[in-house]
C-alpha cells in the first residue's frame, strides 16, 4: 500500500500531506448539494489510443446522487474489427465477448438515453468524449464533460501522479482494473475526494477561478461557483498565500565550503560497502547487481572530494554514473552541512535525478536528504503574469480552446498555494493550447524588485534562495554557465560539482556566453515599448495623465518616445545592411547563411557601407536608453508599479546597445564575430553574433578557481583514449599539475558481441555528386531492406538528406518499409515518438538526433552515417581558429567530429540486451590517416571493411546470427 508521504512530490509541506491524508474520512460526511446530484461517471475501453484508427469495445457509466450510485449502465460494443492481442491482455475483453454486442451507434444511443443530458465526469475526458462523439449521435450524449484528471491536478497539486489507479488506491476507493465498469466505480469514490480537496485551497480562490473570463465556456466554472458560494466572504490574496506556504518550510542555512578547512567523508571501504549486497544502493534498486566500474567511479569521486581536485571520467554505457557520483556527493553534503551541485545537459536527466534517484537515496539515508531542481526562467510560472492573465480584461492568446488556458491558470494557482518551490514541467498543462509566454517571464523581462512577489515569494528567485539550504541542487549546463557570466549571482555558492553529459559543455558554454543582436528581438523590444498610444510607453502615459506631476512626466515620456522611435528606424537599417553583407560573404549554409566577420570583410567596401548606419544606430540606442532611464528613475520614485514594463525595455535596449557596439567595433580579441541570415525569408531572421573563442580560458579564470571539486563525466569524452582535447576545452590544462585526473571506465555491456561496425570504403568523393548520390542511394536501400527497417541515418546537411530521401523513400515503400525525414518545421519530438512507437520505421535526421536520442530494443537496430561530421570550412569559429593557429583543423575540427561519431554510435546500445550495426559510409575512414582516430574511439575492438554493394548481404547474415 502506497503511503501519502510516498505519493506526494518531494518537499511537500507537512500540513499539506496531513490534509491529503484526511480527505477520505472527511468525504464520508461532506455534502455538496446540486453539484453532486444527477451527475454521470463514465469510462470506455477501446481497441487503441487513436480515435481515427480505433473503435469502442465497452462503455460503462453510473448515475450519482449525493454519495450513492443510483443507476448503472454497462455494455460491450461490437467494434467491427478484431480486438488486438495487447488489448485483450490489458482488459480481458475478447472477440467472443463483443460478438453479439450492440453496434457503436446502438450503444451510444443507449448511453444518450441513460445520460439524459446530465454532466459527464470522466478521467481524461477528452479521450472518452472523442470516441463517443466519433460515433453518429455521440454529440447528443451531453454538452458538459468534466475531466476529473485535470480537476485532480487543481484539487491535489502536490501528488506526483494523478492516474485514476493511484488516486483510487490512495483514498481507499474501488480498485482500477482496465475494465470500464470497475474504473467507473473507482472514479465515483474519487469524485467526492476531489470536491473536498478543492475546499482546502485558500479562501477566496474558488471565487477568483469562477470569475475568470466569464465569456469563455469552461466546464469547471459551475463547480468553482458553487464552492465559492459556501464561503461568500472569502477574499483571495496570492501574496498572502505564498507567504503562508513559505512559512511552513524554513530549512537550515548551509555552510559555504570555502569556510571549511577540509571535508569529513566516509572512508574508501565505507564507500565501497554502499554498493555491496545489503548496502544502500542494493536497497534502492530491487535486483541490483554490483558493477566493478560503478564502484571504481564512486571511489574516484570520493577521492576527488577528499583532495579538492577534479576528475574527468569517461564511463561507458551501463556503468550507472548517476548513482556512482550521487552516493559520495550526498555523504559530503550531509556530513559537512554544505550544498553540492549536479549539472546536466537536459532537463530530462535532471527530472530523472529529482523524481527517481534522489528520492530513493533519501529514503535509505539516515536523516534523509534534501534536494531541489533549478531550471531556466521559462520553466517557472511568473506570478505577476498569472495575476494579470486571470483578470477578465487580459487577452487569452491561443489558436485552440481558451478553456485550456483557464485550466492552466487554475492548476498553477493551486500548485503555488501548496508548493514552497517548484516548476511547470510536471503539472500536465496542455501547452499546445496554452501560450507559455503568457505565464512565464524570460530573465530579461523579469521585474525583480518592482514585482510584489520578489524575491522569496517568486518561484524563480525564491527557488534559488532556498537552493542554498538543501543538500543537493540539480540544474542544467545552461543555468550553470549563465551563473558564471553573472559572477555567481544566480546560484548559491556551490564548491563541489558533478557535470554530467560533459561532452557537450564547451558548445553550451559558448552558446550561453554569446552576445547576439537579432532583428526579431529588436523588433520585439520596440513593439513592447511602443509609442504615444501603444505598448508600455503608451500605457505609462495613460497611467500618468492624472498625476500631480503630469507635466513633468509627459515631457520625459515624449522625449523618450521620440528617441525610441528613431532608434527603431536606425536598427531596421542595420539589419537591411546585415542582409546585404550576407550576399557578399562566404557561407555553405543551405537555408541559413552564417558568415564570418573577419579582417577581410571589415576592410571591404561592403563593410564601410554598413558601418555608417551601424554607428548611427549605436548613437540612437544610446540616446534612447538615456532618456528611458531618466523617465524610469523619475517615475519610480513616486509610482514604481507604473514603470515595470518600461524598465524591462530599458534594460533590454542597453543590452542591445552594448552588443551592437561590441560586434561593430570588433576590438575584443576574445571573440569571433559573425552574422546570420535566413535565406528563405526576404526580411527578418537577421542577427549579429560575438562568440568566445576560448571557453576553457573563461572557465579557468572565472569558475574553476572557485570550485574545490568538479567531476566531469560522460560516455564520450576521450579521442582514441586521449583526454587532451577535453581538458583544453574546459580549461583543466591551465591548472597546476596534479589538480585534475582523467580516467576511462569500460562499459558494463559487451559491445564486441552486441554491436558491429561496417565501413563502406568505396563510396565516391561527395564532390563527384552524381556518383556519390547514386552509390549512397543503393547502399541505403540495401541497408534498410536487409535490416527490415529500424534504421536511423544521420546527415550533416539538409541538401543531401532531402535528395536521398526523395530517391530512397519510394523504393522502401515498395518493399513495405516506412521511412520518415526530418523536414523543415517538423517536430523533433514527434519524429522521435513515431520512430520509437513504430518498430520497423526508419528515419533520416539531422543534428538534433546525433546525441541524446534513446531508443532501446528493436526500435533501433542500425545507425548509418553517410559523411563524417566535420565543421564547415566557412564556419566562423573554424575560420577564426585557422587565422590564429597552425594545425587548427587537427586541434579542433577533427576531435569534435570524432566525439560526434562516438555520440551517434552510442544511440545503438542502450541496454545489455540491445544489438545493432553502425554503418559508416565515408571512404576517408580508410583512405586518410586520421580515419584511425574515429575507428579507435568506437566502443568495439574492430570493424568490417566491406564494398558498398556487399553491405546488404553482410547485414542479412549478421541479423540471422544475432536473431535481430
């Protein structure tokens, strides 16, 4: 039996847990009058999840009056097609059960008679309603459908799961069995629990929700209106609710590790014992088997903490890196009352740590373990925007159902009233219908001290302050590097870090520290600022019109508005000039030109022509900023709430001024300068960029000296066993001898047994395009047919991918194989989901799929790399390096390409039972000396060199031998 403490999210206040625990008892005596009289609880079973492709096989319903079920409805439905085996296993419903059942039309007509137009309650009502209304006459069943899944997220926002089975077990309702009638019985009990839970939310909140945007039809409004009527005098205050929930949780202050002479740590033997049978890790995972590589890594992490030194650990797939570093890091935090940090590449891994690994570890440690996640601004609700959007005069921006936005607002209100900290990622909001930007605020737009929730009551700033009072902080690389650029003002003073997925940190640091001035952002800034009658300036003028100092304010506003308009026009000319420069520069970009602004360009006539409007824009931005700053300073002394949005525009204008000055002057030797243009657009999409050339230098100067221990770990760091490239990239080579150590730990998987590498060494040079494409076309057709699909082909450029897709796809379709392609504007997530769900489907893809794409088992049996992923010779970073250093290509482009191939190969074997083939179709692997660096860096001990026309036959034999 799951306890409430296990069912809620980590960090839930004790008072909230206690309230949840008494819901079932209180529901036995609570009455809700009309809103629980004559309501229908409904559930369906179907042949699958797609309403277009699947059919109803059972409909069940029950009529509720008060606490009693007064009538029931249950019927099988003849779907007209065989019931799939997996549905039979799930539901127990067989073809023989539905053989003489009513047709869908007959069953739905019977249901409509039973419902009689009453409100229908269903868990994930969109699913059930879609299947009912897909049948002729289904729209007549009811006009009011209430989704108890969404309502449970409002009523019980701190539960980690809102599945009906979880709710039924927690609150002692009838069990869920994947049969419609059983699920109806369970939901009938859960429904009353949800109503009671809604009454536990802060006073006045029901009235606030009921009154939101009354013009929008919203099925929950009658429920909230009725509950609001039970407490007519309740007044809701979000600042007061935030203050109250924060008062319930005040963790102890942590010590800055800089103030400690050394760390108290478990011994090496004590660390090893955690991974032995009966140890902490054994208790965390049923069926856990100790792995020597994992224990060795844990001991290295412990030694690094003891000696205040750094480690670079390449740990192969299956080692179990997370638990190897979490156990010693948690011990260091608890024994020394310090905060330690974990930085990951993706929020997915961060969530895995926060919701799975750390809670398990906390349950096994004496005294538990405190932890929190810190993410970027757009992962947290902006409470100031939430309050604004809830008002009826605010605009709901969506191309879909605006009721989804009201539901999102209600979920967030409930969540922030019961959560000291937290983010949006686990709230189940339908972001396809809800404009995320209306509920979040980028860092640049944050009002900070002008906001009534700043700092503690704000989820962004409050989370960062509370992070200094927990044992473990989990964040992502981007936030870590933004913190470095902000001189440590974002994160607490953490001196011990694990940098997981470390292979990508140089690229991410360069991206975070880049200075960019874009046409799109410029346009957005000026539109937000507006003028005399529009935007934040127009709103400010209207707000100040009746002020005692109106004359002074209007004068300042007029001056600021005029200079902002001049700056807007000047910036438009700058981006016209950028597009003109792009026509003159060298770039291999297919759609997007990325042009180096080097000495040759700066000396050209085109640059001199561009320079005049650019310098004019710098002057115009400077004048506009000064006038805006004067306006903000003057008004904020009297009416600070009036200038929040103008102050934001002022800050962003100053950033644009500084960025444009940096790039146009080009005097800072730390940067490489470039311009970008989208060739597919006639206007828009232009930008100017300055990127740090040497990321390692900045890390060595501004971050590593403040860090006692940094553990850099990934499955792909070394180049043929050498770590020099990585050490240079992250600045470790600038440290004193002995300050860091690098080591490789083999994978726990048998790559030689489970994976083979095939090199097609006779593919023509890509410069002979016709012969190159002809050979690749036949090779790709042979590979896909031999493997029966389940292949991922990774391209380095769109042109090759699209040309080959047009050639290969029809031939595979004729062979009964499905091939998708990462087209322009396609969703990478949808392509991933489709590839994973369709066992034999294959995919042609670009950069987004080279790393971080997991598809274990038979969904991915083959990865094909037609061309080695060297950076373009016209890439600005490559050009600047060639200008400054001899052998720059060998120092940078070669090792970066090797690591990308290692990452791509890593897509194949994601579990001990996976088998797969890596096909490399670049002849340079066997004709160039550097080819050995690629082949020696792969996890297998050898490779097969095969003529391209024989590859298909080889793969057929390999599949038979491996049962793939």
